[in-house]
């Protein structure tokens, strides 16, 4: 996967992850969103978008294949490692996303995975969701299980 950090999240990804991991605020979560490959904007254009609503208002279409729903992750699904002074970095990780029977009746060709921060999952508006990172992902659903692993170790490393 090619990875990029959204401009609005630069220098903040680990902090957003730590907030979710620490339940501060309680209704905060990391949200994973899949975008269709058709009409998908480039990383250079996407990284200037400041919220999920702005991303979806442009040419970027969220997936709608059979059994798709955004993945909302709370403190039990995320991890922020301690600062690694020897390696001079800090990592953030999320659990794998498994979608049973992805597609089948309605299929999509997926082009990108977005990892976002939502400070208040009860608010329910895409304009409140801050995009953190984007990851190229090319797969076409066909009704079989889809496992998305943002990274074997971490989806984000601040160095």
C-alpha cells in the first residue's frame, strides 16, 4: 500500500490515536472507510481535504458493496506504542478489518482505505470526521471474505 498523511493530520495522528486509546473523549473512535477506485482523486489532491464530508463531496465515492459498513474502532481495537528513543519514532496500529462475504450481489473495485478520527461517534456527521491517513488498496469484491491489514506492524510511524 502506498501511504500518505492528510495535511490536517500531520503531526497529530499519534495524538488522535492516543485519545481513542484513552477514551478521551469517551465517544471517540477511529473510523476506516473504503473508497471506490473509479474517479478517485490522487494523493496530492486528497491530502488537502479537511474532513470526510469534503472527500466524499468531491469525485470520491465510498464503497457500497454487499455487507460493507464503515469500521468503527474503539480503545480495544487501536494501539499507540511508547516512544522508541532507540529507533527515534512512535507507531500507531489498528486491528485487521475482516468483512465476511464482501460483495457478491453488489461488487466494487476498491481503490483506497482511509483511516480517520471521529471525536464524537454519536454526532453522526461526516464533517466531524478528520481524515488521518490514506492507503492505496486494489481489490475487487466477489462475495468472499475480505481481510484488510493496514500494516503488519503499524499503519503510521512518526519519525
